[in-house]
């Protein structure tokens, strides 16, 4: 199913194709601090509809994953390793129909804190 979404100000908009009935709530340091609810989307099924150079990225620790956000409104939109064979993690709260859809979705917790200790340290951006 195809979904559309955007950051708060609209400078970053996307289209994403995915089938899901669940939201992932991860307890690693970045997910905890920013409160995203995640949906995995196969990288080729995620398409930006706006200028990709608008995005800003944040990486920390081993810098394997970049967390992309809008520099105007500050909203995080998705995270990606840049590997086209892997899924990007979409901030489900940026979906146009977040409330309509998520009402019917199960919320699953993911123990990223222990399963990926590399995502855990805060303040290690150097
Ligand atoms: Zn924005």
C-alpha cells in the first residue's frame, strides 16, 4: 500500500510503499530521546518527493546510520544505513494518515538498547 507523509513544514515530503500492521517503539538512546514510532520500509520503496539536498543528517557512535531530519522545522523523517538492500526506518508519525492508520496497528517494543549497544551511547558525536 502506498502512503504519503512529510515533516511539519512540508519541506521534506515522501511516498512510501509498505504493508504493516505494527509500529515499533525502540528503547535505544536516539529513539527514546526523540520519541519516534518506527515502520520499516524497503529502501527502494521509499521515495522523496522534495529536494533531497534540503535534508540534514545526524549520525553518532559508529555512524553506521544517518538520521535524516528537516533543518527548518526540526522533524526527523527517517533513518537509513544507505544500503539499498536494507530497509529505512520511517518515523511513522510523519505519515499523512498516522492517526487513522495507527489506531488499528499493534505497538511492538524493540529492545534496541541491549540488542544494539552501539546505538546506546549519548553525547558521542565526535
Ligand atoms: Zn520541515
